[in-house]
């Protein structure tokens, strides 16, 4: 089957599967949010300190917060079906604007972190499996265990101390230099330093996850008969290890990579706070404290969709590594 | 009786105790647990009270070997009391996640058909929503208190267990001993609990250690963001407080983080050791 055919089939399947999933997520999140004490009117009242009952009632009436829950849910679903996420009850601006402002930042951070995690994790895991039981394996095992056991945001904070405060190599927060308008390659040169530390903090735990998986899977594969055959027919160890063994060992790694995407994106909330990264995670946190339900629902919905879409990409990767699998 | 019959009967126990990483992990974890249990006697009084000059570096004043924070609170006392919170949170959240996950997975794997379909769909739903976002939403439903936070982390973490248990049940369901139990007239509930579950246990035991470790990490993230129980000192909230002085007094951030890393590492070591013994083919040697 051609790549184009597979991609087309995967996309169709995604749409078919994503619609009920998204519907379920909306209903689940909507009902959860109804359980929260207080609404946006209460938060505004607490902040202004002098809101009258009439003003609060007017705010609630305008946002439709007095309607029965099912009416509110139906209205929300009807709007979402028309790609309308409503507007922020707090700021009055459309939720889609607020999210689109932050989405590119989160996407860049997430994809960089995923790439780092897969790249470094698979590399470390391969070295560990190939040198199993010898010193490179033992040293890396300790390093990997450390990252497997350490909260990513703490890795980020310690990296700030080392690389920003002590050495002064990298900026400690933000996503770009304020007050400059670089063009062309200058944009890249300006932004990449800001990306390094948060992406690493977000990836650190997952580097360890993928390294452990790759090591276990590769050791399993290296025991098999066809590897002995390949060695016996005189191929170099490097070719056997990469072309023959690693390709098969990566199958469980990509499967798990897909399963962990939600966790990876969830980690963004804390990491974005540590690095003042203007992404969706911080938007979600602000929406929770401000009881801005429309924004929160929008973020939950969009980040779930991001997970679904990236999962399809991982599925395609999976099919490319292992042609025996049916096209997803 | 032969003198070594105890060890013959407990082959698993013997090989577990011979496993270096399990023994090392349990050793460190034991020390952390002892500190957690002894915290009220080692450091009497509220760890949130001011006891000395603020921001004493570790070693600066022998009375406070690990220094004090920006409000003059004893770091050592905070760390010891924080150990209670972290361990209790980790264990109770993991227990909740395990119970939900095992119930859902067992039901899906045993029943199959539309029950399986529905439960798998729900599991996928929970796996698609970014976990930490879900925890934040769940935590905000009530005033943050320790039990509510444990419940939130547990509710967000069950899908992994459910998938694992479901796979185990699907393969064990067609085993001969299950058919034998069915023929002898056992009720499905009895087959699930008494026949299949004990055989599905080894991978669940190994996952438990991962669940506890991840629950501790999640709780740390929550209290770092100030979403934890405000009346409790936890390692995460200490990192959050210390972050304000990251540039000048980085030990305030480093120490509680190191405590988390050490504790979670010991749990992971113990879990790896158990995994080596229970699933010898998983390939770590």
C-alpha cells in the first residue's frame, strides 16, 4: 500500500473515531465543571469587592449560567458543532482567539519535547542494550533512573540555576526577546535558546521512559534467531543492531509513545509556569482559578484533539516501522 | 520437615530478597518511611512556624543543619513532615487508581462484547484528556484537601491499570482452569475474584510501584502550583515557595526536589527488582 493511501485511510479513520471521542470529552468535562463551586460571577465579585446582586445576576444572565445544565450543554454542543467555542465569560473575547494566541507556543514546545524524548531516549536505550551489563549500560542506567524519578519541573528549575544563573548561557524564561523584531533566520536564532530548557524539562521524564523501553525491547529482539543468522552471514554488528534489531525493537516504543502523549501535554501546565512560557497550559491554569469555564472547556477540548492528531502521526510512524501492521 | 522447606515454599520471596535493586530500593524507602513516621517526634511543633532567621544556608547554623526558608521555617522539619504527605498521597492515590482500574479492566476483559467496547471507549476518553489538566479540574471541584487530591490523582490515573488488567483477563479467560471453574458451577464474580485475579496479579504488583511513584510526582506538581492542601507542608509546596528565591537561595528548591527524587527512585528500584523476579523474561539482564 502506498504512503498516500495509508495516510488517507488513517485520516478518515481518525475523523470517524475522533467525533464520538470529542463528544464524550465535552460531556465529561462539562459535567465536571458543573461540580466546581462558584462561577465566574463569584470570582469577579470577590475581586471587585463592591459588586451588587443585580450586576452579578446580569453577568450570569448574559452568560446563560442560570439555565438548566442540559440546556447549557446542548447549547455548547450546538456551538462547537459550528466550530464556535464561545467567548470568555471573564474577558469577553472569543475563546478561539485566546487559544490561537497560545496554541503555536504549546505546539512548538510539545513537538520539540516529544522529539527530544524519542531521540535521546531511543539513543540511550540502544547504547544500554548493546553494552548490556558493561560500564556504559551501568552509568546510563543510573542517569535514566534519576530522570525517571525526578519531577520535570524541578529538573527545569535546577537547569535555570545552572545554565541561566551560574553560567548565563540560556534565558530563564519567556519565549522570545521582548522589544526586538528579528526577521528570517534571526527569528530562529532568537527563539531556539528560549526553547531549550523548557523542552528538556518537559521531556526529561519521557526520555527515561523511552530509554527503558528501548533497552528492554532491544535486548528481547537481540536474543532472536534471525539476529544470530544475520551475524552468522557476516554482517557488521552495527548493521545488525540498527537495521535488523532496532527497527523491530521500536514497535513497542512507538505504541507507548502514543499512550503517553496526554501525560506529556499535561506536564506543559507546570513547565510553562516555571518558564513563563505563554502556552495553553498556563491559560488553563488561569481559567481554573478564574472559573472561566468556556476557556477551560476550550483548552481541554483542543489539547485532547492535539493528543488525537499526534496519536495518528505516531500510528503512521508505527506502520512505517512495521509494515505488517494494518494501516491505521 | 527439611530445614529449608520455608525457602522452597517461598521461592519468589527468596529471589526477591536476593535482588540487589529491590533490597536497595526497599532500604531507602524504609528510611524515608521511618522519617515520615517519626516526624512529629523528631520535629515537634508546626513545621509552618517561624523558628529562626530567614534564609540560613545549610550548615550556617548547627541548630538547623539544612537551613531555613524565606520565612525562617526549619527546612529539615519541613522535609520530614513533607515525607508524610508525599508517601500517604502516593499510596492512597495509587490504591484508588488500582481499585478503579482493576474493576474496569476485569469487567471489560471478562465480559467482552459490548461491555468491553464501552469500557475501552471510556478508558480511551480518560487517556486522551491530558492527565495533569484533568487532575487540576478535579482538584478544583472541592476546596483542596488531602483526601480530595488523592481521589483526583487516583481518578486520573486508572486507565493504565485498566488496560493492563483487561489484557490479562482476556488471555486468562480462555484458560483451562477457568473453563473447569465454569463447569463446576462457579458464579462469574467468584471466577473473577478467586480464579483469574490471583493469576493476573504479578504485572499488577509491578504497576503498583509505578503508580505510587507517578502519584508522588503528580502531587508534587500540584502543590508546586499552589493547588495543594494549604494547611500541609509538602515537598512540592516547598519547591514552589523556594522558587521565589531561586537566584540567591537555590538550596530551598534543590533540597525538597532531591527528597522527591530519592523517594521516587527507591520506589522505582524496588519495582524494577520485583519485575525482574516476577517477569524474568522482561529482559533487564
